[in-house]
């Protein structure tokens, strides 16, 4: 892990510039050393959450929501802060996956017994064109049309999150036997485009409620259908990045529930996690990663129901 981190943050001047800007921001506020002492732990929470999110296509909320719930943060602040952190982590992950896709071209790259090449990613642009608008529409519908219902859902956040996590874990377990398929589908059929639109819309609504949902659902669908695993994860990460950015404005200007001290550190960690997640996916066995993450999500879901 340390080797991956050192390779990732080296030889990229813009990353060093971001780090310097972050340090300048911290030390420009009063009591900066006390703030660092109080909130430095959230840096590692952000790293872990973004690694989960960008390695599986699941949003970082699968880590942030149960963690913030355990430290007794208010439900509205949990959702708003989770979205703000993911704006950093999912964007970093989306850009990293985009660069990886560009590096493939038509060259074949074997990773984890799964072969990636440019032809297995041809559906990604069309998939994004279908899912992004519907996901954003779902977010906006939940935030403004179904706002009362959204608030009611968030009052029982730990229960709703627990049920969703358990169902998601079961779906991930069900997709694992399909990961060893040697040949992947490369074209979206009309039925796929229809179902992806529906999934993205309702996934957007769920994401507005829980800060997780659309990326996980789309990734699971694509893997179950037989699309290349790596490209399915990448599409889900890019979709999630667009989705969380569309959701954040409501929390910036209306709910105003973002916990900025947490975002300052967890957001920085999320950028690091978003950058290194792709390397982890390509370095470790996809099946083992899926087993680990599905088990984590299942445990978090059960914990959410019993607390």
C-alpha cells in the first residue's frame, strides 16, 4: 500500500500544488494546530472511503454514513458532509479512471486474470450519456419535488441505510461468480439503455436519501449483464462524480448542513484515495476485492439496523 501511495503522489506537480494549497488553507484559519489535532483522523477516513468508492463503483457513503452515525453526527449533516467529501474523492477517481481508459487505446492489458482493452470500453460514453442525465434528474426530484419524503427518509437514516446495504451486499455476492467470464459484452442493447435509464433515475433518488446508491446499482447491473468488470467500475465512478456534484448545491445553499472542518481533512484524504484506488483494483484480485467490500457493506448494514 505504501509503495502504491509513494508512486502515485510522486512526479505529478499539480498534486504537490494541491497539497501546498491545502496546507496554506489550514494554517490560514485561527487555532490551526488545534484543528489539525481534532480532525486529522478524518484524513484517513477520507482515504478509506474513497478507496472503497473508486475500487468498486460504490459511493464513499458506504464508509462515511456509518462512521458519522457512530460519532453521533446529525442525519442532515451526515448526508451533506458525505456529499461534499465525495465531490473531492469521486472527481479524483473519475479523472484517474479516464486517464487509464485513454492509456489503453486498442492495447490489451492483462490484470488480475481479466483482460482489458480499448474495445471493451466502447460502451462507456453511451452509458454515461444515458445514466448521468437520469441520475441528476433523480437527485433533483428527491431534493425538490419529493423534499418532504426525503426528509422523512433521513430521519430514519440508519435503518434505511442498513436495509439498502444488505441488499447491495447480496447483489455484489451474486455478481462474483460472473467475474471469471473470459468474454465480455461490449455493446449496449436497447433494453440495456432503457434499464440503465430507469436504474439511474431511481438510483439518483436513493443517492439523495443516503449519499450512496446510483453508482453501486449501475455497476452491479453492468457486471451481471456481462460487461467488462473494470470498465463497469470506471463508468460507475464517473457517474457518481457527476451525481454528487449535482447534489451538493442543495446542501451548500439550502440545507447548509455541511460540516466543513470534517470536509477539510476527509476531502483531502478522499482525493488521495480516489487517485490510488485504480492501482488497487489493477493490483489485487477483483474477486477478493468484491468479497471484502461486500462483506464490509453487509456488516455495516447489519450494524445500522441494530444500533
